[in-house]
C-alpha cells in the first residue's frame, strides 16, 4: 500500500512538471478522438512503446550509469515467448506474457552475473555481444522459424484474451496502459532504496561499497528490472505486428535506439526517456517517410537524426531534460 | 579478545611491500591515530582491513569475527565505517540523498532512512546545506558530508583517512571537538590516519607509527614524540626540539 502511494505521488516535482504531466495525460487519453489518422496513431503507438523501453533502460543505464547496449535481446525474448506459445500451444497473451517476463528476468540473472564483472566500455561491448549472439542463434534456429520469423495465427476482432484487434485504437489504449504502469513503477523506483543505491554507484563506486552496498548485486537487480520492462514491450510487439523475426526484434540498431532515446531525453530522470522518444520516434517516422519519397533525398533523415543527437550530447550530456533544467535554473 | 585485532598483515604490490607483518589491537571505545611519512602504507593498511585490498597473508578479526578478505560492503555491514582521503566531487546527489544512502544500509524504508539522515545531518550541523550538491560546497563541508555518510551506516568502528587535511586551524579545532563527541557520546571507536601532528596528539589516546610498510612504534602520544625511530623517520629533529 505504501509503495502504491509512493508510485502515485508526484508531489516532489515542480508545479510546471505536474501540470505538464496532466496536460500530457489528457492528450494521451483523448488522442484517438482528436483527428488521429492511422499513420499518426502508429507513430503514437511507437512513441509509447519506446518510452516503455527507455524507462526500463533508465534503471540500469540512467540511474545506475551503466552503458547498456543489449536491450534488444530482451525484446526478442518477450516477443518470441508470446508468439511461440501462441503458435504452438494456443496460450493466451495474459499467460504467455508473464512467462516471457520470467524467462527474461531469469536469463538476465544468468548473463548479468558474469556481465557485471566488467566495467565501463568493456561492459558496453559485452552487452552488445550477448545480444548479437542471441540474434544469431534465432537467425539459424529452424524450430523457431529461423530468419524467416513467425506469423501469429489471426483471431476474430476483438479478442481480449489473445490481445488481437483490427483497429489500432485498441492497441493504442493497451500500450498506453502499459506505459502508465511503467511510469508509476519508475516513479516509485527512483525513490526506492535500490534507486538511491544505484545513483550512488553511478557517482562513486568506491564510496558506495563503503556504505554497505553490494554493487554487483544491485546492478544485476536493476538490469533484470530493465529486462522485464523491455520484455513486456516485446510481447506487445508480437501481438501488435502479428509477425516477428530476429531482424525486427533483436537487431543491434534496436538496442542502440532504446539507449539513445533515453540518453537524448535525459538519463536518470523520470521524464527523460519519454521526452527522448517523443523527439526521435516522430522524427524517425515523419522525416523517413517524407524524405524517403523525395527523389535523391533518401538517407538524409539519418544524417539529420545523427546530427541532432550530436548537437544535444555536445551541448548538455544530461540530454534534453538537462537543457530544460539549465534554463529553469537561469530563470530563477 | 580485542575489539579489532590485526595479526601479521602482509600486502605486497608486486615487489613493493606496502604492509609488512603488521600487528596491533584496538579496544572498544579507543581513539587510535595512525601516522607515518607518505608511502608508509597507512592507506593500504586501511584498505586491507576494510576490504578494498585482500591481504597476502595475515588475519583481521573484528568483534570476534574473522573478517579477513571480506568485501567492503560486508565489513561495512559488520560495523566498520570509513571515510576517504579524497572525496569524489559528484554532481548527481544532494547532501541529504548522500547521507540517506548511508542510512539505507540499515533499513529498507525510505522515510526511516530520511529521518535518520536528517538526524545525522542535524547532529553535525549540516542542516543548512542538505539540499546542495557536493560540488557546490567548500572542502571542509565536503569532508563533513563524507563523515555524515559513514556515520549514517551506524558503525561501531569508524576509520577516518585524513579527515582534517586541507582544513584551517579553526576547522581542525571543530573536527577535533566533533570526533571527541562521537567517541564519548555515541561510543564509536575511532581509528584515524592523520598528517597533522597537532591534531593527532590532541585527539588520540594511542598512536601507531608506520614507516616503509613496517610498524616502527606504538604507544601514548607523549611517548611517541620522544621515540627516536619516529623522530628519525617522520617527525624530524626540529619537531622534537620544538617540544
């Protein structure tokens, strides 16, 4: 009960932030009614999905300060668990999803244990490697469809057991609900014992150890929480796309996007991953589709994308949220 | 059995023997000073006890428990707190949050941790700076925050690595008062590395002297300053004559 209260308590934020959150929430709730085309709805779903990924990444990557670049493998674990259980045994989403989370958490403990012997760049490289290995396995594993991927059996609309719908509006509200669960969880997390301990680890590992913190265990715990978040998003991807393959769920670029969005928005802040996703997802989509249609301009969207990231990270390492806070401080 | 017993500690950094066969014991409630020239192995000895280094041989016993080779977080949970000579100037957490991390060592509840952190801050007269980030504070206050952080873990033995270096005489006076108060009111045993002789002599009840990794003397402050080996190795003739 106490935890739930903490999760719903935003009182330590400034008034502007709280009003912002309310306006944002009203916008999210009413979005499907205010002139949403199918394209914008897709973009919004992507935005919420990547916010969820980013919030998960933020536990270990933001608060814990570990450069984690292997989150895609957990997207894969989540989506493959849901898809395969549905194809093989007709298991409903609400059963396969928790199992997917459990597998992701179990797997994260197993690889997290050796992984967190490493620090800094070596850790970052190792996370990339573990993700690549898993993708290679799935690429060549015939039982799970290898590189061709797997298609999910289609059910009648609307199916709340298997979470299959014809209209994107249903998916939109579904991912929005997951987004809010994630947001409330993170709001509790940042004030929890683990949250504090991770920030200390990020600041000064030696001091953290002298304050009774088992650094490796803390990192593993945060890493598995991140993995659970990402696996949920992966499960959603499976029922939303109705088709998954290793390229769309376990690619290195997906891992990087997840980390990048959170970092660009502002790591170690509750709003950071949301802001990052709100910038990059539409940019990615709109620029991509607009410039992609123009003759001779294909690919320029990637340059703009990359340029923006470089500008923000050079100007303020704490991302867009860091820039906003900087201006606010100046205003006082 | 003593409160903390160190027996025959050896730490060899590939040819450089930082600690050679060091033994001593500390009783509960004492204030012990550890002195010696630069590179004598004082910080290494601290690290061997607390667990940042694993001694090559020897044994550390704390409250009748063998803690040799424990990790730093384990020795901390066993009741040993420590502060660092150089406090990393960080920007990520406020003073209150820093001290709360210390309190979280003994509780899982945030409100309890916050309450205890505020209590420690009040005790060290740091209330006024609780919402500052460490990089915004002068060095004397930073040191105190490091001390508050360690105190919040409720140690029975507190090991202080040059807590007074870089402070002016008034600030040193304050630290001396504070350490005495912690020792008498909170019954915390203190073990401190210190370069400022004035402070060592004032505050410690017993002094251990290291030189080139060996223990060359141990005794009452008044005897230590007259000890020939210590004068030769560390204090210098001038200091001895000035007494």
